[in-house]
C-alpha cells in the first residue's frame, strides 16, 4: 500500500554518488506478490530505464530527490549545472 508521501510519476531523483544523473519516476509496476517497484527513466537519455523497489528509491543512501523540479513524466529535463568557479 502506498503512503500519502510516496513519490509520484514525474518526480525527479538522483542516484547518490553521481553528478547530474537525473531519473524521473515514470510509473509504478503492478507485480502481485512483490513489494512495490517503480520504473525510472533517465532524463538525459530517454531510452535508459531501470526498475527499482520503492524501498530502494526511498533509501537516502541510494537515491535522493533531485534539485530539478518535478514535472510530467514526458517533460524534458535540463540537469542542474555543476557548481564551481
């Protein structure tokens, strides 16, 4: 069962330890008998998709919400610029 604060399609995430690698939650998978899973699509390479458990996506040691604003799942994403001078 999903909670009220569960991520929604279009929400953006970054894998911890990567730079400017933004993934958007595309959809939830309906797999009877399994814990909830989601399909993530890489924002900059639309053909790249991964399936992760919702528990992994919510683990802040693995993924964190992206500074890129959430949008509709098919909206283009421009990753944030790298900081530095």
